[in-house]
């Protein structure tokens, strides 16, 4: 692929409202959970935030966030190796910050949704039911 072709291809990749995100949003709506998406006041702008329950859900793409990165990092050019490694380090920092601030973090990988959306659904529901709503200021 030429540099121009690669640039056009990569430019078409969305950061929001991806298919995996739409699947999780539909799950949450089906159970009438109130959530916000991409909250800019939290580290890493989590994909889904359920404030009253203090739960965030991160929906991560396998390539961009480096699922099993050590198994395939050797196949990448130096640019992509550095890009994915930086994404992974940032993810770890943001997850740590969220947990230290008292948030429960649920991380959903793209392949998990495609393999078994039901298993992901059940895991999210278990977490949300265990995190009882907290009343906010009146």
C-alpha cells in the first residue's frame, strides 16, 4: 500500500460510535441504565460512564489498544510499534487513575464482543448490579 492509500484507509477509522460501542450502548439502553459517553472530565474519556454507580466501561479495539501485543509486535513497523506501545501505556495510566479515584473499571475488548456478546453482557450486568446507585447531592 502506498503512503497515500494507507492514510486514506486510516483516516476512515472512527474513534466514537464504533460497532463495538454501539453494541454496548444497546445493552445498556435495553436495561434502562443512564449513561454518558466519552466524558471529558475523566481520565482517558471513558466510552461509557455510569456516574451514580461509579462504573466506567472501556470498549477497546484489539489492534489500537494492543490485545496480546507481545505476540505480534515484532510484525509492526517502528512507527506502529511505538504508536500501539504508547496507547497501551496511556490505557494503563488512565485505568490506574480511574481506580484510584474510586471508579470500577470494566474493560471490554472488541474480540470479546464478537465472540460472545452474551458473556460481555452478563459481565457488565453483574458489575452494575454489584455497584448500587449512590444518591447525588440534592
